[in-house]
């Protein structure tokens, strides 16, 4: 794909991807729509607790 560069590790597995700014501008709206997430914490009684729970999902040991 034009505008995409792959980064490989020492075993030949894809470790990362670099996307050109031109391609990013074309596809970013299809990948992430911020307005979908507006207000997801509205009405939460304990926002700090909700944020800690969300963070714990991302800090799992692999």
C-alpha cells in the first residue's frame, strides 16, 4: 500500500507501521470518530473509580 512503511523485528515479524501524513488525512476519520465518545462518563457518580478501572484494562501484564 502506498504511504505505508512496515517496521520489522529481528525475527521478521511486523513490529510497527508508519503511515504517511497524506494517507493519514485520508483514513483517520474512518478509524477514529471522537464524537462517538463524547459524554461517555456523563452521569458517573465516581469518575475517579471509573478512570482507574479503565486504566487497569490497559496495564495488564502480557
